[in-house]
C-alpha cells in the first residue's frame, strides 16, 4: 500500500487536521488581545488585563455556577438510567432490544431543537413553570446515551464467565454486581459520566427552550455572540470554557483508551 | 465431599432470596433494569414529542392569533407555501453539501489514522479529532466568527499570500456569496463543515480499522494495483462507516439554528423557522409542523442507512 498515492493522502490528512485545530488556537490568541471593539488580526498587542475584568463579572459567575449544578445533577441521573439499561441490553436478548437501543439514541439522533421544542410544549401544556429542574430534565434525557454507550461497550468485552464464577461461588446477584461487575465497568462509567458532564455543561440548543429566564454559561455566551457587549470578556470566557471541557475529555481518554469512543458516544 | 455439601445452602437474607428469584426469572430482571430509563424516555421524551406532534394538527386563527384546537392539515399545507418551502429546500441542500464535503475532507484523515498511524501518532490523531469535537460548540462558532470577520484572520491570510482576488471572486458568486465571509452561505457552510467533521471521521476510521489486512494482501497478490485495491476492497468496506457519519452530519445540520443565525446571510433555515414561529410569532402549530420535516427526512435517511449496513458501523 505504500505507494505514490499515500503521500497525497497524508498531505490531505495533515491539512484536514490543521483545519480542525487552527480555530482553537485562534481562541487562545484572541484572549490576550488588546483590541476591544473589533476582531482585527493580528492582535495589535497582548495583555492579561481581560482575565481580571472577567473575574470581577458576577453575571459570568452566576451562569457558571448554574451550569455546573445542572451538569452535576443531570450526570448523576444519566449514570443511573444509562447503566441499568446497558446491563439489560448487554447481557440478554429480548423482544424489542433494538427498539430500546433506538429509543436511547433518539434524543441525540434527532436534532436538538426537536427535543427542545417538544419539552417546551410539554411544559406549557401541563403548566410546569421553568426552573432548575426543567433544565436538568432536558439534559438528563440526552446524556443517558453517552453513559449507555460507554457501559455497553465495556460490558460486551467483559467475560460472562466472571459473573458465572461469582454466582457459582455463592455470591448473590447484588454482591456480584458490587464486587465483580462494578470494578470492571467502573472506569467506563467514570468516562461516560465525565463525557455526559461535558455534554451538559456545553449544551445550548435544548437549554434555550427549557431555561426560561435563567442563564447557563452557554446561554450567556450565545447572548454575547448575538448582541456583543464586551468582546474581550467573551474571548476570555471562551478560553476558560475550552480549558474546562478539555480536562474531562483527556481524563476520559486515559480511562478508556481510544477504542471505546465512537461518534455515537459523543453525539450532541 | 457429598453432593449436598457441594451445593450452597439456599440464602436466608432478603437480598439473597431476591437475587435468587431474579436469577430464576431473567425476564423480570431485564424488565426491572430497563424500567427506569424506559419510563423516563417514554414519559419525558416520547410524551413531549407527542404533545408537540398534536399541536402540529392545530391551526392559528389569522385575525386573533389564537390557536384553534381542531384537528386540521391546514398547517401542513402552509409548509408548501413558497416562503416556507424555500426554507426546507435551503436547509436540505446545505445538509447534503455539508455531508458530502465532510466525507471528502474526513476520509483522508480517517484513512491515515487507521492505516498508517501507530502508537504516539495514533494518539495524536485521535486527540486532534476529539478535542475539537468536545470543546464547546459555541466557542467553536465564536472562533469562526473571529476568523471569518472582514478584519479577521482569513482576509489577512488571503492578502498575505496575494489571493485576495480569489476571495473577492468567491464572495461575488451569485447565490452563495455576500458582502463578507461571515455574512455569506460560504461562511455558514464552512462553520457547519468544521463543527460536524469529527462526527464523520470517527465512524469512518472505525470502519477502516475493521478492514482485515489479509483482504488487502490478497487483493495485491491477485495483481490489483493499490488504486484498484482501494476502489474495490477498502472503499466498499468503509462505506457503512461513511454513511453512519453522514447520519450525524446530515441530522445535525438539519436541526441547527444557531450557526446560520450567527454566521450567514440572514435567510432562515428550518431550525430558525421553528425558533421564530414558536417564539416571537407565537405560531406553535406551524413550528410543530416544521419540526416534523426533519423527523420525516431523518426517518427515511435512517431507513436507507440501515439497509446500507450503517448501524453496525456506529
């Protein structure tokens, strides 16, 4: 296979990777620019001033806190629901198994705006006021699939004889789960949980419809994108958001190895 | 040791007996495991979808602006008015362009990552795809707004290498051009391509990694040129992965309403139409009817993808 064709392919791949990475570097550069009103490139000068300004902004802090709280609760819900479903689907064949997989994947397979407007119309029909919990309900719904995908992949690779050996030695189903299954899938669940957290922390489309007057960090960001008030602060927040989401992703990567992550696990 | 000693005594604790009972009734055990998530998804998700769909069969009283709760297809007929139908055509065309382009840009990356990279290089490729995938959606859109701005990095780069006339020519193209990159369809297309590209790369790469090396060796032994091997062995086996990726790129483009709002010519896509109809316009039946369009399109798309074997490549 190593022929004249491969060099061209490698160059195309290199250009493609540059296309993927360059915009993230641009964000880093803009966080330090001295220019306040326009997006001029190259930056006329570099400064750390905007980090201090952003630090003083109470609206940013409030949005950040709300986002973290929502992400934490949604992740816990998704972990419980996703793990249970994964155990059912991974270890047995039953009527409607494909339908269950489809139902779990549906909230990310269909565009987020559909989930969002569907939830909003349901809240309106049943006269449920917008609150912290309406945001959480929306987020948990599409986070289940991330946990589910990670757990299913790990459970399928886990040897069934481990469970049988444990049961043969007299352990109950719950003891087997606690001492055999959980240690085996633990890192996959941790990875799934962190990805769910990152997904919820970043979500904007469903949140627009379920937040009412509340502002999560992505909603704050969207507001700034549509009606910019202070561009340098937005630049700094953008850099911080990138940094915050990278940590769980890198951890998830080291916990599971590259092979378990698929596009489905990452779907938004 | 007698048989009686070898068999564990029946458990006395409550959890022990419960566990035994569940082991004997595997169907009940599966049902109990499934129940929480299924109830959640059925009530919260399908329930919401159902309320939404019901609304699409209502209509809006033109003079009073009130919703008439009688079942009618009038709202669906509105979708075929030129102004609304244009929105649908524009969105589907954009989704198709983005899917094809991401297959073309993504394939070499997936191919090199799957066939040439080992060890540290493989991890580097993987992270280079995962970092943009997982970094904040809005921050990525924001980065492109910075880059596409008239005074931004792209205009600067084109000027540096003396290609400003090429840029001006592209922006002057009828239909897809505009006063600047950030207010043209070219800009919208670039941002869509960037944001959804990783979703194409990952399944394509997974499919390519599953191509057995023996098949490629056999093809070469039988005298095929590398190109013939690629065309007749590798590409057909990678296709399910590409189709799986296109499910994401197509579906995500169909439903997005933020990218065309921030970077684009200002003409609506389906997502924006839904947003405006349910929000400021207060026409929830029309908004609901609009959301049915991507559901139907994705239903057809998923059915075709399934026949092409894309579900196994997810």
